[in-house]
C-alpha cells in the first residue's frame, strides 16, 4: 500500500479530511525549502505538494508563476527537487510527498530513470500538468513498477467521456480544479464544486481533493464538507511573498504562510 493510499485510509477512518499545501521548490530560497516542508507538516499538512520550477508554468496564476521564476533564478532543477525530497525523508518517512510539474523535464530525464530516481528519493505521487491522459501509458508503466501514483487534474469544463479516461489512468487521488482558469483565479462556488464531485465519484472510488480556489479557513471548510481533501498553494505563497516585500524577514514570511496553513487545518477540522 502506498503512503498516499495509507494516508487517505487513515484520514477516512478518523473522519478527517486531507490538507495539502503546495510550495515551489527553491522559493524563496533553496535552503528554506526543506525546513518549510517540515514546518507545514507540523502545522497540520497531511500530504505535501512540491512544485518543480519551470519556465512556462501555463496552469499557474501570477503568484505561483513568480514562485517558479524565483526557483529558476535559484537554479533549481528537477534533479535538485529530488535531492530536496531525499533530505526531507531523512527526518520524515511518513508524510506523502507529491511533485507537481510539467512534462518537458520528465521527458528529458527519461521515464524509466525519472521513476527510479523518484522512488529512491521517496516521492509518492506525480502531477504532470500538461501530459494528457491519452498519452500517459508509457510513463504509467514506469511509475507502476515503483509504486508511484499518477495524479490527474479534472476541471469544471472536463467532458464526461474525458473524466472516464482520466479516472481510468489515475491513482492516489483525483485533483479537482474548483475554478476555471489558472491557480489563484476566480471565486470558488462550493455548490458547483459539489455537482462536479458527484460526477467524478460516479466514475471512481479514488479520493478527490479540491484546489485552485482555497484561500482561507472559510473556503477550505466549505469545500472540505464535500471533498476528501483541500489543496492550497497561491494563498500560502502570496502570504509569504507579501510579508517579505513589506519588510519581514525570510523566517517571518515563512511563519506567516505556516500560520495560514494552521488556520486552514483548524477550519477543515471544525467544519
């Protein structure tokens, strides 16, 4: 049983929902990334999502795009992201770690090498934003060999037949994009989310986590009632960046983001 599957089973048995923070590797610094991951776990994160800096992060809004730019400026590569996961695993063998990125770096490394390196580092899941489910077969073969879950996005505009294709190729959980557009865009409509989650659940028994619109404890709680977990990224990065741009130190900026996650954890637990 994978760490992700065990995590969601444990949460379900306890009547709790997953809280999944997203940060970009190397943002704001390389040295701060792994300590921030540990701080997020201490604040209540059940699963960690670590973004691989990329030059054209097309699904991301301005906040996360700037995080990618800072990660690239700090010369963070896919290989270095895996090194960060390896370092994280030295102290934490339990928390599932997902890496989220784009197909080009994975294809350059080669699917077999990539899967092997991920397994060695301690990666549990992969989200490749721009790799269509119709083309994922060769990558899935390699990921399945090392028991790494392949997680897919489903959006409000995904047709019913494509939902079938996605769920047939997915494992770990389904990531439902709650708003149309890029990360951090739009206002979340929880009633609309509920309708789409019902459509997805008709096709799969995998847990469904919701992101792209979770900004605070209130929005997290509204979605947590319906979903198996919530994903928060832009709000964390924006909180940290704004604090630092306003004169806070690196540690203070990170602590403000961690405090926000702690409040989201409380909101989900108290819904």
